[in-house]
């Protein structure tokens, strides 16, 4: 049985796509005998992640989002068209050389500005034995923004023609992409709801980190903003809150993110110097999930990974979702709030007072419990289901 897996993660903004793909790749490499997972990514900080045994990375030239569907070169002083051609050729070259059994595309069916289309056509014509899979997070954006673009750019046609299956990393009863994004019947038949994908640190690793930083010594609020590229408003608001919470006996642990602009990072760290007695600050650590395990509450933006992990661990949480260039985080925050799992503060209403009130509210509400309880319909067993589906394709079985 051929067990080579190739992942594509476009990574034009933030850490979320790569983190989710790496979580899946690492789990498959551990649970499918002999599996090797190679990841194509545009993420600058990919090398800071520990590659699980059986997993490796290839870095694509970086691009960044300059609008809802617009991109430009992140580093190279050349046109986006030239960077796109380079990425396109690298992707196809890796597919030819690696010859994967599964090609797993994350969230963007045709890649950045349709860069995957030549590779999808190549696989269909020359390597039809390679199964092409799409993984989709629960929420993409407001349907009014997704459906017209997918129609215009031929995404629905590509889903019908090139993809074997679509794995939804979410739950139908929470948010239904098939209905929301008007999947044609032929595409809906290929769609499988796998449940939310969450990672956790092994107990031995978590215990070591807890000892190193004294995470069990006193209660703390964990503050994070994903990659940090647009997280400065949240962090600056929280810096006014941290001293107030300290007077109530709460420390703070703040993650700035690897992509926070240097000028903003310097400004934040200057303010943090006076708070070192009650605030611990990290630029970035890939084991943030360990700190989440021990925190009293979480304050974060509303990305898929952080939101799912904090809910899966039953932690009181305040979400401050981004609303641009996509409404994804706001839609997820609202939906999870409907189930009583998180509180959220819209960016337009973000003030230190609103943030402090949110933290105090969720802490008070769950003071006598282990945290929010999961309602019916929430399922965090996505990794297990994805593994079963991957094994089915690798073994060439037709049945579900």
C-alpha cells in the first residue's frame, strides 16, 4: 500500500491553515503505518514548528492577501504573476517527484489565484490513481461573498471534476457549509462531516512545560492573537486590563504571534516592561495549547484552531473576532456564542472596559464548574474520522 501524503496549505494570512494541516498530517503519520506526509506551505514560520516523525515541509515563495481575493508577493521584489508561476511550477514538480497516494488541499480548492489548476489537470490526466481531497473548515465567510466568487472562478466545476471527497472539519448541526455555500448535489454527495479538528499536547510534554513556567502555581488568563499580523488592537486593549486583573489575583500570559509587525511588537514590549511581575510574554511558541490546558480563561481572536481548542478543553473564553477581509471569525464566534460556549466582543466595541467585563463575566459564570459543557451536536473527533477516511482511500476500498 502506497502511503505518501502530500498536503497543500496556501498560507497567505495567519497560522491557521498550516496549523490545522500539520495537526492532521502528524496524526495520520502516527496512526497509519508507514505514512509519510510532505507539506507544501507558504508560511514563513513553518520551520518553528516541530515536524512530527514522518512529516516534512517544503516552503513556497510567500504571498500575502491584499484584498478579499487579491494577492501580492510577500518578500520577493517581483510581480505577483511571476511569484504565482514559480509556486505553480514548484507544486507540480513536487507532485511529479513525490507521487503521492493522496493530495490533500486545505480550504482553497484551486489554491492562491488558481495556482493548483495545472496540477489538478496533470493528476487527472497522468496520475489518476492519486486521490485529491479537499479539507474545509466549518466557516469560510459570509455566503454572499463565497457563492458568487466560486461560481465566477469555476470552483464548483473543479469540485465536481477533480476532487474525490470533501472533508468538513466541523459539524453539520453547528454550521452547514453544504447549505450555506450552495453545494451542487454532485458536490454534496462527496462531502463528509468529520467533526472539529483539535490538537493536544502529550501529558508528559504538558507537565514539563507546566513545571518550567509554573502554570499551576496561580490562576492566569491566556491571551493570544494567532499569527499576530492584525492582533495589535486586541493586545493593546488587554494591556490596560492586565493590571486590573492582577489586582484581583489573576496573572496574564500573552502570545504576540510571529507575524506581528516589528513596530507594533516593540511598542507592546515597551509597555510590558512595567508589568513583568504579573505578565509573562512570548513572541511565539508552537505549544500554546499546553498553556491553554492550565489557564483560568482565554482571550483570543476567533480563528478556527484557537476557538475549537479552547472549547474542546472546556475553558471560559472571550473572543474578539476579526471581521476583515473575511467575516469567518465573526460568524463562528456568533454561532459558538449561541450555544453558550464563548462570549465575544466585536472589534467595533473593543475597549479595555468591555474586555475586562467579558473576562470577569465568563469567570464568574463558570466559577463553580469545570467550564462550559458541550451541547449535543458538537464533536471533536475529527482526527479519528479523517484517519479512517484516509486509510479507506489508501487501501483502495470503495465502501464508506
